[in-house]
C-alpha cells in the first residue's frame, strides 16, 4: 500500500468509498450519496492547505483522507477537520491510521495548528484510532445528528500540531505585538 495525493481520476473510487459510508454507517452525516461529478468538482476546488490523499493497494484506491476548512471565519484559518474513509474490505488493516498519520505529518508545513476530528460516538474504531494518534477528547455534543431514525451524539477530538511555530505563523492574522 502507498499513499499519494488524490487526482481527478480518483473521483469515482472516492465517491464509491464515501457512498458506502453515507448509505450504511454513521461515519458520515450525509444522507444522500455523492456523484462522481460532485467528487470531481470537490477535488478541483481544493486548495493546497486542504489536501485530499488516497491509499492505493495493487493500483486500487482503498481509502482516502482529507483536511477540510473548519470554518470560513478567518480566526479559524489554522484549524482543519480531518476526514478518513476506508473501503469496507480494507477496514481494520491500518489504512485509516496510515492516511491519518500522513495528513498529520503534513500539518505543520501547511500552517495548521489544530486538527479536529468529529466522530459519531457509535464509531468506536475511529475513536480508538484518533486516541492512539494522540488526539485529546474535547467533548461530546449530544443528539446533534439524526440518521437511520435515531439521534446521534458526536465526540470532538483535537490534535495540536507539534512543532507549530507561533512566530512563523502568527496568531492574529500576521499582526504582532
């Protein structure tokens, strides 16, 4: 298995993996599948600070991960949300951990200070994974999502990027003391 940046050619595989999660799990709070065209547009509109990567095994995309903007408000510019999705046949084989680690390893060079993971509390495997990766529990929001005719809780996990240099990236939009 190797990890590389996603390309437009990966849109169908990304959509297929994501749509299984949308339709059969609480890993995503989307309730409608995404088309290949939608995923192509999504990939085309990503910026350098919010990459999408894929895990490839025998020339087949078996998982993908992304950093996404946490909020449009400028004060959150150094905070991202991480998303990881793995093909059902490749789960629990280290693919999600490898994708997460690859994104976390990029974070400092992208100017990211905080990585957030919002995980449905039913998703105990993902919670165990982020805990192993060094994320800290930042709290649980109760009954904030509704899917499959039931209310769902979401735990927020945070990772403060080691080596993030305040002097290099600033904390107030580039204005200093």
